[in-house]
C-alpha cells in the first residue's frame, strides 16, 4: 500500500486507522462480555487493533472491494484478511469502544472486519435469514397462526437447529396477528386521516414540527410487539404530540451484524427517501428500539459510510423514545400526572442504548412514577446481541454472558422486568420466564393508572396504548 | 438536559475521589469520561511517594512539597485527611487497604523480579510489605503456562544482590510452578481470566490445594511467605483471599501484573460502587466536546454522543482528565502540549527538549512535569499567576503541573489529595 493510498484510505475510513491510537493497554478486554465467558474469543484488543495490521484492505469499506484484491473465486487476498476467524465471535455489543481511553473504534473495526471476512462468500442461509426481519414479518404476520405454530414446534425447532444452525432453545418471538402498520392504518381510517399515515402527510394535513413527531417503529414493533409502538403513541399523544408514521423499512442493523453491508445500504437509502425530508423540516424521529435508533443515529455513517446530507439530517433528528421524553421533562413539558404502579422493577439498560451516549433516561423517567421501584441490574450485556445468541454455535455463550443478569432478576422476586431493546427482552424473558417490558409500556400504564385515579376529562385513549402482554416465548 | 451540581471530567482515581467527596456532601454529581484509564493499569497500591531514602509517605509529601512547583505544595496537606476517608469508602465495597501516611515505605517484589517502594497497599498485597525476619523464606508461585508471571525469572531476580535496596530480604527465594485445573488448553490466559476463575469457589479451592500439595512435597524446610500473581478473584476477592490464607501453609501475598491489572480493577469497581451508592452518575465512553461558558461562568458540559451532543447543565467542573497518557494533555506534532478540554495554558518545556533528553534519564524528562498550574484552590492560572478559564473550574490528578509521577511515584497521593481539595473547594 502506498502512502497515497493510505491517505485516501484514512479519509474514507477513520475507523480502521484509529488502530494506530491503540496503547495496547487491555482496557477493552476487561469490559468484553464475550471474552469473560469463553476462550473462543480472545477479546476485542486481539481481534481489533492488534489484528488490524493484517487487514490493510479493511481501510476500505466492506462491500467495495478493489477488484485487484479479489481472486477469481471471489475470496480476497489472504494477506489482507483477518489472521483467523475468531473475530466472528464478537457479539457486537459495543462495550469496547467506549471503554477505550484512546478513542480507538474497536467495535466498529471488528464489525467491518467480520463483513470483509465474509465478502466473496455466499452468506450462510441462516445468517441471511436472520437478517431479513422485514421479509420474515411480511410473510409471518399474515400466516401468524401457522408461523407461530412452526416457531414453537419442537420438531420444527430441532430441524432448524440441525439444518439451519438456529439454536433450538433460542427465543424466536411470535408474530402478531396483525401488524402495527395495519392497526395504525385502521385507526387512521376510522379517524378520517389516512393520508397522514401513508406518506407522512405530504398530501394532507400535517401538524407543525413543534406538535408532531415521526415514529420509526422498526420491525419488532411492527410485526411482533405492536403494543410497544402503541404505548409510545399513547405517551406521545398524551404529551400533545401527533404521531406521523411514514413509510419505512428495516433499519438494516441485522444485515450489518451479519456482514450484508450492501443490502443494509439499500435499506438505509430507502429510509432516507422518506425520513430525510421530514428531518430537514424539523420533525424529531422517535423510535422505541434502541438498536434501530442507534443505527439511524450512528451506524449509517460509521459502518455503512453513508455520510451525506441525508444521513446527517436523519442522524441529528433521531431520538430514543425515553431520551425524547426525558428531554421534554427537563424542559418542564412532560405531563407527570402518572398514577401509582406499586412494584419492583428490575431494569436492564441494553448495550445499544449505552452506545447512544445519552445516559440511562428510562431510570429518570421511572423515578417520576409513584410506587415504581426500578433498579438498574448493573450488568453489562444480556448476551443475545441481536441475532448473535440465536445461532447454534453462540447460544451457550449468550446464555453464559447473561447468566448473572438472569439470576439477579429472578432473585429480585419481581414479577416483571424492563429493557429497551426487543431482542434483549425476548432473550431475558426466555431465560427468566418473566415478562420483560419496554419502559414506555410502563409509562403508558402509569398514565392509564393515573386516569383511573383522576378521570382525565378530555383525554381519550383512542384505542391505543393498551399495555400488551409479552408472548410466552418458545 | 440533566442538571448536576458538578460535573467531574475523568474517571480515574482523582476524578472518582472528587466525585465521591461531592456526592458525600449531598451534591448531585455527574462523572463524564472518554474511557477508562489509570485505575485499570495501576498496581492497586496507593503510592504517595516512592523516592529513594524516604522513610514514610508523610516524609515524602513534605520533601516533594518543598520541590519547586510540586502539586504537594498545594494538596499535600489534604492527603492525611483524604486518604483514610477514601480507604473507608473503598472498604465498604469489600476492598480493605493497609497502611497510612506513617507506615514505613518498603520494597516489595514485582512481576519481573525487581522491587518497588510501597507503603499503602490492598490487604492482599500487605504481607509483601512486612520486613523479612531472619530465616524467613519466600516462594514465588504461579500457574504453569501463564505468560505474565514467571516464577523462575522472578525468584532469580529477587535473589540478586541489592534488589532489596539495603533492607534485609528473604533468607531464601524459591520458584514453584503449579498446574492449575483446566487452564492448560486455554489460549487466552491473562490475569483477568485467572481472577474470574478464582471467583469460582470450587475451582479456587482445587487450585489452592494443588499449591499446598506441591509445597509440602517440596519439603522447603523454612517458614515464610508465598508470592502469587494478583489474580485472587475479582468479584469474590475477599473470600478468595480468605481461602488462600486458610489453605496455604505459607502466608500469601499478591504481586501485581501487567495490564489489565486486577488490583486496579478492584479499586475502580469499589470506587464506582461508592459513587453510585451515593446517587452519583457515571458516563464513560464519549470525549467531552465542549464546555459551555456564558459571561465567564460554566453553564453546561457537552459530550459527544451517537448523533447530537449529550449535555449536562452545571456550573462547576472538576477537570481530572489525566496527563499525556490519560489524554488530558495532547501532544501536537508542532511540538506543543495542548489541554484537551478547555484549551487551558499548559506549563511545558520547549519543544527542543522533547527529543534532546533521554526519556530514561535518571534526572527525569522535562515533559513529565508538564501540566496545568493552579492557585491554592486548584483554579487554573496562567504564566502571570492570574486565574484563567471559566470560574468554578478546578484541576485534579496528573493533569497538575510539577509532578514527575513515574519517578516520584506520587500520582495516587496527588490524585487523592487534589480530588479531595477540588471537591471541597467546589462545595464551598
């Protein structure tokens, strides 16, 4: 590699070159949940900045291989690949990057290395399948009775375990019988506001950005947990916001995690098509999934190198729902007439939330609810890390990583717990047997409890905001 | 935007001391740091002074305070009060320390077979500090296959003349490698992994009993102590140490290892727990982007975040960002040091000295002493002695000018004294 190529690489790829800042101090290895439990993963330092010297070609973006680096059979030149495959055991939790005293982008570097490692190979059917959350939802929801039967069927799961490599005990959530978008369209139709939901309101009435927010519901709230999106809407409407639900597709994170960068870029561009203009008009884009919102905020730019005006507009407009509500509260604009929710609530802030760098807003919101005794379980990672813990060869690692958390939650004697991220909720629910709720579900319930205590007058529930039950799991 | 009475920038010993002190006084305190640092690298001892010929930490503080421009001149008087206070806070988290400012400074073994000067140490290291009685021997014992602790190398080093710096050393030093259960096939064996194995009570009893068996088959023929790598548990350290004392026929003590340092991690965890128990907040991971200032007063601290900045409203900032290695000072290719957060004036040698002086020169390298000069209340001052920067900013830890902590081994004492004083000044 010439100096000129390095300089161009540095411009295009600050992540890879940040390895140069590594002091080899091992701090990242001390916070890695995977290295904590298995010898298969040597820790972020070794597969990251240490291995980076063998990966000169990761100074380019995955999915943009220089033809000269690629052999006829599609594999890249051996001298430019990771020295071994251990980086595949990185779960992508992202703890290493914030722990680093030298600002090395360790997690990002490792994710890119994994993607480059998989380039030129056809993706494993399992990895491809797990990353198609949108497609699976579109098929799974209309066929929910059959699909759910299959998902919970022991023989079916054993087959998927053996043939696909999806662990038979891993949590696969049930599909909702009706998607959130379909329920939302029905509600909008009933209220005569259909144009609103179809295209973000561009041809109909649209409230100004001061009184409306855009909801990025993500796949889980659309296909599996519509009640989470509806709880968010109830809470937002309660605080005087109208909610706009523009067309949107999967954020692309499961594809990024499984090395399918080009597919993820297509998803990002489709989302920019509907979200970027709304962002530029000043609408906040609010999401209930901390992983989707983190993808919108950071990963489009840091992982997919889509650092253009659209990406920046969307990133700056995107909020996690609890971050948004706490910001309202700090401005004195949050309706704090919460009713009592007398209960202990073990709470696990998920890895992706911590990557936001916004503190732990749910804890401050829980403190506003009378009677609610929320306790941070103070554990690093539940283990599942999106699709990681679903994989046959990684399920045991995921369970070992989360074990202290599961024990703490079970030991608390509480009857439910809370967590912001859907895959974490499913994993913890599976492991503890307890319902795990999104924080906004509890806030919606607290508003509802307050309305029972003091009839709310003009407030109407409009058929949303019912706090749903968690599926019983597989 | 959350509101805090004070924001402490930096999560090392100085920052956490300041934060716990603030939280103790009822203040809402928010620690923001761009990563972990010194605690994760340190030996876990609280080094106040390690200058040759110094009898006690107190004498060391007095000597250094008389050196021109040393931070002990400002903060040295506060260490006596701050140190036992901090040890109490840490002990509440299950991590006991032994020693105080009047304890003798003694030479204790290192993992490369030399000795270093220590007076205040975690309980697990304290037996390594006692004077060696006539006839008392030392066994250096580690697991075979562990590349960060070589008993043979250490024992050979400790038997060399002069290594105990004039004090009587052990009468004999023996090396013992023991095969620990189930680690032979591990590819990634570092101190942290061993410590986590020691957290498992069944595993550690097996390991300790193997040591005891091997010791008795050796028929050493002396009484004495046994030096072990500092891996006796992370979460369950107190119980692991108790097991070691109960099972081993010689009195055990830990020898700190290269990073990741388990004694340092224990200290960090105990400090963090003390802060969180007092309602303090901690956010590690993003560099400080900006400190908002209006009319000479601080209004907020902003850290970089995934998209927008994360801002905390506050009027008071304690800057404990560290020196060059901690990232508080940034070395520019132009040959100047820059203060990373507020662009405060840095007292520093000319760039001609950077490469002109041998970095291992016994007298010290001039860059070591670079940092921020302050007044008696730890407010930053410029070359003319006038305070600079916004009001209500205080400096603590190795960002302070005038210390040569590698040579003087004063870093922990300066961190504790200045963290304490900065918090006290901020509360006033």
